[in-house]
C-alpha cells in the first residue's frame, strides 16, 4: 500500500472567485499531511496536521473562518479516529481555539472519555495549554457577511429557510 | 467542513473532520462531523471516511457507517459505496453531501452530490486536486 493523505475542504456551491484559494488550500493540506506521514509514519499525525492547515486557512469553514451562529458566535465541532484500535476523540461547541481537531485528539489520548462538549471541552483545552484566543478572534469579515446575507434571506422568506448553506 | 483521511504502508487508516457549522445555526447545534459513524469513522478492517454537506441529513442517514459497511460486507469498491450511499441520501432527504475515503487496501473514494467539493491527495510524488465533478488536476511535487 502506498501511503496516501486525502483531504476535503467542504462541499456546496463554491463560488468561482474562491476557487484559486480553495485549490491552493487543499493542495497545501494534502502535502503537509503527506510530509508528516512520511516523517513520522503516523496516520493520526498526518490527518491532524492536514486538518490543522485547513483550520488556519480563512477560506474554509473550520477554525479561523468558521460559520457563525445566529448570535454571531463561533461554535466548532471536530472528531478524530484511528482505525487500528478504533480509538477516537470528539469535541463540540468549542470556542476561541484555532485547532479543535487537536483538542479532539487530546481528549482521546488524555481523558477517560471520548466525546466532550462545551464548558467541559474548554476546560480540557485550558488544562492542555491551548492558546485561548480573545472572544471574536475567529470571526472573519466573510463570515459576518454570510450571516448578514442569511438573515436578510430569512426575513424575506419569513423563516422558511431555517439555516444557511451547509458546510 | 474540512477533513482528512490517511493510510500508511501497513494498512493503518485514520480520519479527522473539523467544522464551524452552518451559518445562522442556533447556539448548541451539533452536526454530523463529530458524530462517529455519521461524519467521521476509521477502521483498519474497512477504511476511513470524512463527510461534508448537510449535517442533519448525513447524521440521520448515518452516511459514513453505511459506506464502510458496504465495503466490508459486499464486493463494492469504496468509490462505488460512496456513490451508492450519497445517491440514496440525496434521494431520501433531497439534500447533498460529499465524502472522501480510503479503504484498508489504499483505494480512494471521492464523491459528492453537491455542485462542488474541494479535495486533494498526495500519493508518492503525485498531487491530485479537484473541485468540479470528474475533475482531476495532477502535478508532480
């Protein structure tokens, strides 16, 4: 088997104007993941680092650049899993950290649980030394514009569209 | 949503998925991404999958579990399994999704029922990338 790292950056109606940066981002993530796999031999390191790269990229809906709640907040979810022993870590309702996937891995490796959400997940982030960013640090101009557009459509349709475009 | 799957030379697989959610979601909403078997799963006996798209539908249809079950229990390739399950999901819920997958033999699955899905993979010195259906841009790195 030839070692391989495959990534995605989300599905939906991706605007033509965004394509060059989107292509660049997924190619960079695949290369980073592959380099890590070659260097460490760890598939878990490979997928974590590939996703870290996309979480840092403003052009993707994860980490910095995440979609916003109706109240303009960032709430992120992530999961990571290794196929050998079916080990897994999951987080939900995570705020103010740039790498939820790394927090999911720490929960898998350093706690007695496999899925933590909200305050409990954030306590682990603090205990594990994650950089807790100031409130609103992950909110981008593009995500605010998307939310404003969504609210405008919601007002026009009288609430028939309950959510914005999927991730 | 962003995600990654990987396989090493011994057939070990892993999957990771991370998401900010849906624009305008209610506080506390959780989609498919962190739910094992819905948006993320990895098992050396079948493969690794990460999903993207309409989270409520992916979760209700248990998309990733269904894909890996088809690979494990039938002669489906992972690409055929992906196409079948996502086709069924879109038919049942009238919502779209996409997945990336690697089976335990290193075969790839890249399929989406949405208009577009960005993906890329590196295998050896080959770097492949696509966004539109049937697109496969290739370069040597």
